[in-house]
């Protein structure tokens, strides 16, 4: 800690002492100057009164022409000697009678006044001065004119006071004032020290209190008080700071716990989403495999129908030849029987393939329904994730500055939940389209099966006809004609079946492409879930850091 040169007590004493000393010195100087001026003014007034009394006393003697130096006059002149006031009567500028003695111990009579004084007084003016030397001593002097009965100025009345006596009075008054100033300053210093100690005690108490708060100890209490308003406000502010810190730390602890719980819930949701995604991917792979099997079955059915077409063409040729060469019917009949046997066998194979196609489509429908359920699970998970992100955003907003980072994470989670929901809806739309097309495939497969069944019936009829051909040649010819008609219809049905098989092949390819798109969407969903998991981990780390920061404070 940095060492300070001055303590609070020394600073407060200096703050009070320096202005006090300056004020004391200034006031004392002014008072001394004013006292000296007043004292000198008072001396001059006193000397003026004494000089006027001398004038009044001796003007009567002058007017009565009885002026002389006698015991009475000397007693009057010496009457103020005890008060250090000397009196003198001048006739013109020569001392006639005086209380001032020269260096020889005799009255200083017959001497003249200082040069220039009589010239001024005889004009009727008073004269006063200090530092005038008389008999080797400096005096404060006052001269006033003395007139006779006719008003002629014939002399001067003098009153003087030794300058040393006045200076002694001034020095005495000055010492008294200095003594009073020193005593007053000492008393004020004592008061300042006592007040400084009182303030210092309060400041040390609040300093120790705030230091404890700065170390994180929020459970302490203080009993320091102060009668000074500002320090009392500082103490109350420190207590309010402690209460506010307690409330903030308690709320942060609570929010951190809830944040940890929310992160755990998000992680559980992510795990559920991962499991659901794995299930969807498995279902999509199964659907893709089923689509490939359907495509293979369709190709086999197409090959079989091509064989059926060739057989039908052969039957048509045989019927035409039979009608032209009725006499060779037996030979042709034997050949037709052989061909008919092959046709019946091919018909049975076609029926089996058609049933396999229907069974494969039904299995595909079952797998598609499983995908629909998985997509519904993703939609529910996305909704729960969105609600969790919304709750996390609300809690982050309540946390203020401390929740800004988690607010960004919550916003990202909500965005990813929305994307997951959209992906799930797209999957549902694709599944609905696949189901619709699969239902059409089922219908077409049933039609193919019915056509093939009809073909089988027709072949059975042909077989019966061939059994009777030896006995009823004419009936055979008619029957062959009917067979030609049926073969035409069968050709039309064959073309229709081939067209439907081509459509079924396209649907199988579309199913395969849809499965690939579904797989890609699921991969993207998995990537989003992984990103959410990373952000949830980062949020958990932020929560742990927040816990460590708050752990500095002890409630």
C-alpha cells in the first residue's frame, strides 16, 4: 500500500491552524496599528486639552497684567507631572514658565521653541507633532496660541508627553493583544484537535468497514457513528452497499443455479434430439432400401410384362395362322398348347411379382409412418427447446449485464429450435407426399394384379378351348376370333401396365431422392444439435465462471 505523508489528523490541524494563524496575525497587526493610532490620537486630544487649560489659566494673568513665576503658577505647571504631561507657557517663542527640566536639573526656561513653530502658531493655528526633542528627550507636543485682551497673539501654551511613555503604553497594549491572540489560537488548536480526533475515529471505522466489504466479507456489521452529516451519510451508504451486494449475490447464486438446471435440461433435450435423429436416419435408410427393392421389383415386372407382350404377339400370330389354315389346326394346336403353358407359367410369375410389389409398398408405408412419428417427435423437441430458449432469454434479461452472454446463447438456441421445427415440418411434408404417391402405387399395383388375374382367366379359357379344339374345329375358329379380340384388349392393358410400371419406377426414384434429401436434412439437424451442444457447454462454463466470481463474496 502506498504510504501517505500526512495523516487526516495532521491535515485537519493544518487546515484549521494555518487560516487561524493568518487570521490571528492579520487581526493582531490591524489591532496593534489601530491601537497605536487611537492611542496617539488620544494623546493629542489629551495634550490639546492640557494646552488649552494652560492658555485659559495664563490669559487671565496676562489680561490682568499679573503674570509672574510664583509658587501658584509653578504648582499649576507641575500639576500634571505625575501623569507624565509637561506644561509650558511661551511668550512669543521663549519659554516663560515650564515643568521641563534640562540636563542640569534646572527648569528649561528662557529657551526657544523649535524653528518654525512660532511662525505657524502666531498665525492663529495649533501645532502638533511627535519626535520633537526638548531637553534631550523626544516628546509628543501640542502648541496653541495665547492672546491678550485685544486678541493679539502674544505667546503659546504648550503640553507635551514623553515619547518613551507613549511607546511603553503601545508596547504594553501590543503584548496584551499578542498574548490574547496566542491564547485564542491555542484554545482553537485544542478544539480543532478534539474535533479532528472525533472525525478521524469515524473515518477509520468506515474505512475498516469498507475494507472488510472489499475483501468479500458481506456478513460483517459496524457500530461506527458520527454526528457529522456527511460522514453519517457515508456510513449509511456503506451499509446500503452491503445490503445491495447481499441481495445481488443472493440473486446471482439463485440465477446461476437455475442456469445450471436449464443447461442440464437443454443437454437432456439435445440427447433426446440426437436419439430421435438416429431413429429418423435409420428409418430413412430403411425407406431408401425399400425404395431400391421396389425399383428392382418394378424392373422385374417390366421384364415379365415384356415377355407377356411377346407371348400375346405370338398368340395373335397363331390365331391368324389358325384362321387361314384351319386344316393344320392340330399341329398348330399342339404348338399353341406349349406356348400357352409357357404363358400360364409367366402369368403365375407375374402374379407373384405383383404381390411382392404390393407387399413392398405396404412395408414402405409402414416405414414412412415411423418417419412421420419421428418427425412429430422432432417437432415436439423443437417446441420444448424453443420454450427453454425463451425461458433462458427471460432469465438472462432479469440477470442484466451478467446475463448478456447467456442471452446470445439463448437466442442462438431459439433460432436453432426454429430451424429444427422447420426441418421437421419439411420432413412431414415430404412424408405426406411419399404416402400419397405410395397409396397411388398400391392402387396401381392392385390394378396390375387384377389385369394379370384377368389374363390368367383368359389363358384358362384358351387352355379349355385348346382341349376341345380336336372335337370342335369350327368352335375353335370362332374361339380364335374371340381370342384375337381379347388379345387386342390385352395388348391395350399391357401397354397400360407398362406405363404404370414406368410411373412406379419414377416414384421409386423420387422416393430414393426424397430419402437422400431427408438424410441430408437430418445431417444438418444433427450439426445444429451439435452446435447447440457446444453452446450449451459454453453456457455451462460461463455459469461456472460466474459461480467462481460470486464465490469471492461471503454472505
